[in-house]
C-alpha cells in the first residue's frame, strides 16, 4: 500500500463536503494526536502544518512562534471544537472538553487528560485505524475533485503576516525620437 498523507485543511474540506466520514470519536483522536505532538514545546499550529498519513500517523510541522501553555491549550480546545462541528453525530463528553474555559497551569497536558477522560477507554490502536481510514477517504475525495478549498479562518488570517507592499512601478525608458 502506498503511503499518502493529507493536511488538516483537506480533512476539514472532505468532512464538510461529507466526502469523508468524520465522527466525534475520530475528531477526539485527531485532536489528541495533535495535542500529544505539541505538548512539550507549544508552537502556533496552523491547519496546513498538520499531516495525517494513510497509516493513521499524525505529524505536526514545527511552528515558528512559541506560545504560552495556556494559549496552546485554548487553541487545542478550539481545534477540537472545529473538528466536532464537522462531525456527524455528537458526544457530550467531547463537546464539554471543547468548550472554552480558563486554562490550568498544566496547559496542553491538562487538555490531554480531559480529552483522554472523554475518550474512555482510550484505544490507541483503534484510533490509528480510524485516522488511517479518515486519511484514505480524504485522499479519495481529493483525487476525485470533491474538495473545495476552505477559506482561511479569521484566526489564521489574523496570525498571518501582512502582505508585502506592491513594488513601485518603474517607467520603461522612452526611446529618444530621431529628428
């Protein structure tokens, strides 16, 4: 089997188009994998930086801006909330974990504990299979042209650097006329 990968942007697009099955439990496992990857050194993580492979592995590219642990935990809750918004069905414990709140000093580790409690029993082998299936369905949707490009979220747009100013126009030299 060929190893392929998709970005979190593509997963969102496939789920919104109902071209890939995203259920709350899989949303929780995806958020858990991203949180696990960012717990030790919390960076700003944008959707295109998260890759999901057809083996069910989640890889997060290293960001350029280190953020406070409480802000990182709040962003992880936001990610979980966005995933649950695209999910078919509901899981009250996961929805409660996604709700914004004052974060503990534990940061992402506290979020991970809450998320694991909501996913009891945590079955990492089943999570990997579910994430692999989500990646394969997203690849199929992408290959068949069923994905629409997502608009950048307001948060992503706000964190992006401002566009470069246009280069000044230079006039082309005017050839001297022959008299």
